[in-house]
C-alpha cells in the first residue's frame, strides 16, 4: 500500500500538543508498517493502540526501535516527551485488575506526552474500604481517571469524595446485563456526582487526551 493513501496528522503535536495515535485493531501488519515508516521518516512519535502480541512481534522485527507494551496492548515508536513536572500528575485507578488494559492504555498515552502518572488497581466498590484507605494518594493528583466495568459505580463514588476533575471510563467487563460496558456507560452518564466527565467504552486513550487538555488549559 502506498504511503500517500495514509493521511496522517503530522502537525497534531504542534497544533494540539498530542502525539498522533493510530487504531491498530482493524489494521493489517502491512498497513501499520507503512504508517510507522511514514511517522519514523517524519521524526514523529507513534502510538498504535489495540495491537495483539502476534502482530506486535512481527512489527518489532521490522522496527528495531519500537516497543510493545503488553499490559496496554499498545506499540510505540520513538522517545516519549520529557516529563514536565509543572503540569502535575494524573492518577489512573480501576475497579479491578480486569480493567488493567484500559487503565494501562490511558497511563501509557499520558507518559508518551511527558505527564507524570500513577496507576492504582483493584479498588472497586465491592470492597469500599480499599478506596477509602487509598484516598491520601489522590491528594496530589491534578486529574483522576477512573476505569470501571460491571455497573460502573466507582467514578461516581470517587467524584463525590475528591475536588479534582474526574474522568470516567466504562470498561467492557461484566456478566450478562453489563452488555459489554453499556451498563457501566449508562451508569456513569446518569451519575448524581456533579461534574463527572465520561468517555466511550474502553477508551483509555480518549480519557488520557481529555486529562491532557485539562492540565494544559
């Protein structure tokens, strides 16, 4: 496939302060290879989301400077931006370890932009004492991203306890009526905690970019 068929946003970092990100799940190995080649030749950072281990292994053989982040199921190419401590820290939390891929995607996306992060797993409302016992760790965060599946109540609880901006990420984890994250999405959208922002199901990257816009505003 010819590189000219890919209309990459090579000015996004300058225009928005955001690294170009590419959805990898429904792209072939050859398509991703062409995109990475074009980004590399333009001295651009690359963040490819939703990449399987098998596809990543082939890409790593072709791009020696690429790195696969298995927890996030993402592949990166290029050196992350230098961490800017003046922008503050983003805390990423999840209800359970089943949410780790989405939470790790959000954390990686922020680290690629030089943002300090901390990841806290498994503090869901099924054991509320775990959240309440961790609240002191929230104090220094400028923004908090909360990932949760099942009924998606964790962001509502967190937003009712802390003053910082909270971004909820519904995760496609849960039995039957959870409907692959729809129950969590609807629960977060119907939250009674004022000011809670919500992104789409499993959209860790989108939550990270929303946090980036907040801390850079």
